[in-house]
């Protein structure tokens, strides 16, 4: 079963981009590990793994501008 990593409520701008996937699939992660960095015109935020397992997919390309919507799926962690 996979756990979906979703954008947390950040209070940032409406748009931003993943400037760095710190880990790439397939990579083992532990809950709380930084897996990506999201940057907007106001700040940069670390996105953390929400479960232990293997990062099996990313749904946003590095450098792709996206709407910053809390709950938006950006990756999946499985076993």
C-alpha cells in the first residue's frame, strides 16, 4: 500500500516550484526525511516524507511551476 505525500498548508504564494528532489525514486526514506524543496517568490520550504518506506513515484517534475494547493499529491511512498 502506498502513502501519498501531499503539499502541506504553507501560507506561501499561489505558485511555486520543486527546485530540488533531494531523493529520487527508488530511494528508501524515513518519516521526517527531507525529500524535496519547494520554492515560491516568498520562501523555500522543505517537504518531508510522511511515512517510512521507499519513494516510489514523484508527480511533479523538478523545475515545474505548480499551484501551491494544500493536499496536492506530489509523490508516493510504498513498501
